[in-house]
């Protein structure tokens, strides 16, 4: 494992808000759960259905999915239909848009060893569209200001900006079990400004375990939240007001 791989895009909401948490969480093994495996299974099914619809050769994973059921099939089909709809829409911007499924995206220009996997990336002139599937029911995920999506968008720009004249990035969270399709957009210049002024310096602090501890909603999936002094003190202050 690379030395700084712990600064993942999926955990960026936490380490951007609380840089020292990255070092504290490093080395603590992720606990697997049925919910996580269910999400993984549906991602595999989603990828297969989209690839098949695009006429590409892809193996059917259904028999190997632990949590496959009718609901999962319906969710994956809804996702496939949405991706195809957006692909057709992208043809308004240019004659040869491209669709990448489960695409590795490298944003290490701003975060050392920073990379992730984009569920769907649609590239055309003018608009780059990142689509991320969420299978969870517990937390409603929004696209506006979503640092994971912004990191993926940076990785897509690094890979494809020379091939297409991209000016706007659209980011969509597709969360069918919450009936949530959340889309936001940002112009390329503003995304790059955020990357240079916020993402890069904060990542540098996180590497060293520096910066200030800060409690908030980003604590929800932190591996050390049970023993975090900052979180305990914040909760104590809130309790006083209650």
C-alpha cells in the first residue's frame, strides 16, 4: 500500500474538515458490513448493465452477487437508464462524447497518491459529467459541494481536458433507494481554484497529522470518533445549550 493512500476521495469530507483525523485513522482496518457488501454488489451490477447497454462485452456478475434481489435489479436498471439518458444528452455538445465506467481517476497533482474510481464519467465538449451511484438508505447524499465528486472531477480533467474543450463540470449523485438524484455544476476555473487553495494545502497538513481538530457531521464515519476529545468537548457544549 502506498504511504499516503489513506487520503482517499471518499473520506475527503472528513480529512478536509479535520486534517489530523487522517493520521489517526491510518492503519485502523475497515470493518466490513453487510451494507457495504450490498453496495459493492450493486455497483458491479450497475457497471455490467451500462456496459451491456452500450454494446460492450462484459461478464454478467449476477450469480456471484451475495445480496442480489429484485430491488437491486430495479435500482441498477434505473441507474443504467439515467446514464444512457445523460449520454444521449451529451451528444448535443459534440458528435463524439465518451463514456467511461468504473474509471480510475488520478488527482495526485493536488493530493499525493490521490486516486479513486468514478462510477461513470461522460466527457464531451463544454460539459464533463461525473455520476456516482449510492446504494445506501441511511444518509441522503447531496452533490453540491461534495468533495469526493470534486476530487473525481479533478482526476477526469487531468485525463481528458486535452481531448475536449471542457468548461463546466456536472456532478450527480444517483441514490435510487432514497429517490434522490442530486445534480450540481461548477465551472472549471472555480474547481481548479478550490483544488489549489483548499484541497492541496489541507492534504499537505493531513499528511503530517497537523491542522486543527474539528467536530461536525464529518465525524459520522470517523474510525476514532469514540475516543476523540474534540468531539466529546463539542458534544458537551451542545448538551449545555440543550
